[in-house]
């Protein structure tokens, strides 16, 4: 199998019909030269393109889908359906599950942040122990693959690392002198959030630069697989709500539809996918307040915040006694003051600090709950009381209802070991699944367990659609953990035995038995510097992942 355009001096190619091996679209041939005959396949061009549209779900583009001819055709004529995210449905765990084929219990990312034994919250530490598809596929391009900074591929794939502190940190050395690399960006301009049209324009520029870099890398490398993730969709969906409605997404989606047209033309098979979806949220719920009311959590006033920040939040608190829209107002004030001293502390002062020495359990955001067990420095839950205490906390949270409407705030509450297989990282003790239309926050902010809001935020249901030679036209539902083994099998590669996901048979054409192999060895990785950590924290705070 020849993976590149080949010229053999003094050779004659004789076309030959031959069965598809699953490795390449191109016909076989007898190659005749002075050494006799040999059968070869000549491969050039992408067999598979995977375009990630971060946070995309069908409900977010229903108003403009008919204005998106390429995407609309793929979604109506191709194979596909719902792709379920990880629990909770957040970007870093979901995309790490995508490229490892393993559940969070195996790769160790459960949230957008991580917590140490002294309760310090930092940006989530990447997985360094598990191999990924980019470690295995030498003939591949991956642009903006999340949670890969500062890893290096084990082989010869081209990896532009996602969630990098800067464009330069994202780039492999071989492409840093490209003009397209100069225009590449890893984050949006947060100052522009006060102006919806300017913010939209910034996101469109980022998407265009990302496409241009991907196109250049694909043309230079002629890979078997190209992957690119467009983050602008997720960033814009987070912005919607009180500041703008879904109509703001139309122009960005038209741009992306043009990019999809290029991939559809250049690749034998095109897959589009998302790591989770988005939905409207009209209620903010505060599990820590529920726990505090039942004396399972204690708080105290925050330290080391300025008088101006305290004044700003007290003013909002007084107003929200009438309007009940605390989260929306804090975010709007934050956007106006984005680079001021007040803004840097606004999200700290709005909540009280947890007194861990007298706390049994606490919510760390996105439904992740930890018992204050012996992992932590000020533990209050001993090993012999762990299961009994965990069940008490589950019972306390389960079935919580809105104080004024009696509507359900929480859909279900699960023990962590019922959600995850494995013990990598700091495994959540409890997972809260919110009711539809409810967003969970760490901060109580008011003396109540819920308040009104007007935002869009994550839901588990994303999308997976495909067209081309490798896929069927069937509808199906799958999980994001299934993507890695499916991609490898589609390309004729062996699937590592230790992957948790299953091959999505309803997606792939043909009925080949999968070949199995030993686990993938990861490439090298470096430690993040303090400067890297600070820049990544800023990016997460701008998106609202760090309250």
C-alpha cells in the first residue's frame, strides 16, 4: 500500500479491479518493472475528515439550517444522529474521551478544573498516561485537539494542541513559520463581549484562521485523516441569552458551512461531530446551598477582596432581591469591567468561602460533588463512614425542588463509582444530573437554593453525522467514547484492547471484523509553567468555567 503519489521510473501501471481493503479509496494496479510484477494501491488525499463543531446540537441551528446547504444535506441525507457526551457534559473530559476511547475514570478528567488535597482549584490537568489516536496514526493532521497541551505525538502526526496558553505553544515547530500559523488564535478577545456584533466578528475571524491552517496542513501533508475543532460555536453559544438570541449564530454557521463544503470535496468521507450540545437555561440552582441548609456544608465571608468588589456585588444582591437574576447581572457587570480590578474579583466576592473543617460535602461545579474525605487536608468523613455519609448526601440532594415553583431542580443523583470505571485522578464521589432548563453553580449568591437566569449552556446530547464511502445512511445514537475505536476501524487500523468504547456498526459501511492490538503508548509531555496555568485559568474564567 503506497500512501503517497508515486512515480516509478521505467514502470507500467495496469489498472486492476480489486477488493477494497478498507485502507484506501483508490483502485489497485499491477506494477510492472524490471523486477517483475507486484500489486499496489496508490493513496493520495484524505480518506476521512472529522470536523468538530464544539457544543453544536440541532436545536441551536434550527432557525438557520436551511441556509446551510452543506450541513443541511449531511444531516438529512447522511448517517447519524445523537452523540452522547460524558457525565458531566463538558469540553475537556469529553474530547479526552474522544481521542483516548476511554471513560473519565480511566483518563482522569472529570471537569474543566481539578482540585488538590488543599482544596485549590486549578485548570484541569491533562492526561499523560493514556495513548490517543494521534499517537497511533502517523499519517494524520489534528488541529485544536483539546486537552493535548503540552503533550507530543508518539509518532509522526501533525498535532496543533488545543487549550494551549498561546498560539506559539500550540504549534509544532515545523509549521511555526507559516503565514497561516501567524494568524492562528487560541482565544477570543474578551473585551469585545460588550458588543455582540464585534464579538461575533472576532469569532468568525478565529474560525477562518483555524480553517486556513487546517487546509494548509492538509495540502502539505496529504494525510489519511484530518481533524479540526471549531471552538467558535461553543464560545458563541455561551454568549447567548440576555445579551443576544440564536439569530446571532447564523453568519458564523454560514462561514462554517463553506468550510464543510471544502472538506466534503477533498475527503472521501466527512464526519461532523460535537462533544456536547447546548440548551436554554431559565433556572440557576445551587447545590452548596442545599447542603448548607442541611448542615452538611459551612461557609464564612471571603478574604482578600477589595472594597470596590464587595460594593459592586452588594449592590447587585440588593437589586436581585426584586429581580431574581443574580447570575445574569454578575456576568453582565463582569463583561463591562472585564480587565479591571473589580472584574478580577467579582466572581470571588459573590460567594462565601467554604469552611472545610466543618463541611461534609461540597459541589465543585457542573454537578461534581466531593465528600470531604481522607484525600483532603481537613477531612471530616472517615473511611468507615464513607458509604453511609455518601448516601446521606445523595438523599439530601435528590429530589430538590424550586422554593417558589416546586419544580424539580435535579433529575437524578448518582454515586461516582456508578458513573465511572476506573480510579484515575480525583474521582467525584457524587454526580448531580440537573433537570432540563437548570444550570448548576457552586455559588449560592443569595439565601435560596435557586434563582432565575437567562442563558444557554451545556446538555449531554450532541451530534454525529457522516457522508461518504466509509459510512452508511442509517440513523443511530452513540456515545463519544465510541468514536476512537470507530475511527481506527474505519481506517483499517487495529483497535487497542483497552479502549472502553465500541465500534459504531450503524455508522460504518461494510461488515469487517475488527482487528485488535495492544494498548497505545503515549508520547512525551512536559510540565505546564506557572505562566501557562495563569493564561489557561483566564480562558476558563472568561467562559464561566471558573466562577
